[in-house]
C-alpha cells in the first residue's frame, strides 16, 4: 500500500511543528507510513501540540496511534471485502448449479413441466 504522502513530507512537518530533524520514533512512523494511506492534513493534525504540556514524544505518539488506527481500519475493510467477494462467489456457484424448471405448455389452464 502506498502512502498518500511521503516520509520526507512528514519530516518537514516534524521540523515545522516540533523542531525535530530526527528522533528514534521516526523509524516507526516511516514503517507505518509505508503501510497506510494518510494525508498531509492528518499528519499535521497529529503533530500539532494540543496543549502547552504536549512535548515531541506526545505528538509523535499521537501520530503513531493515528497511523495504527488507519492500518487497522484498512485491514478490517480489506477483510470485509474479501468475505463479501467469497460470499458472492459462493452465491454465484449455487445459482449456477441450481436447476430451474419453467412451465412450457399451458392446457386447460394448467402448466406442464418439461
């Protein structure tokens, strides 16, 4: 899965919001960004300190949590799509194997089966 935004873009925002050029949590974020789709706005929202007490670790942790939630949601969506496809395939096979008999001839108001 390709991220909607690059890790390099994330690093620009990390510098702008947190004045960080590097941090041990960057590798975790980089890995999660490769596995999920996230927009620049979502990254920025999670990196922005929400209070004067929010430090860089708190903001990076918020982003990691958001990325993990997106990853989980994408996995559930994929699983449901696979289940739906399997169910549709099963229904199609059942319908193909089902023999349907239609009335062919009508005499005296009654239909005769072939």
